[in-house]
């Protein structure tokens, strides 16, 4: 989940997202959200926490992608 942090830090520093695939991050966000729902249904704190962190990072990258487009 934390593997997205270097990408996010680079985007925040350079204010550039032209090399980031919008479609890929949208699909990634949807996938993490579905895993979060699954974790909630199973009441599995590990799945919930890992995917919550991943959602935050991927959402931030998506928002920067739209902002710096």
C-alpha cells in the first residue's frame, strides 16, 4: 500500500503528471474500493486497513492528475 508514496511525492514535488495513466489509476482505485468493501463485509481489519491506505494514495494521485492535466 505504501509503494504509491514515492509516486505521490514526485508528483507533489514536480507538479507534473503527464506520464501517469489516468485509466490505470481509475481502475486501480475501483479495485481497491472493491477490496475494501470485501474486507468490510468479512470484518477483516487487515484487508480494510491495507486497502484504505491504498485508496488514499491512489485517490490523491488521481486528484493531482486531474489538477495538473
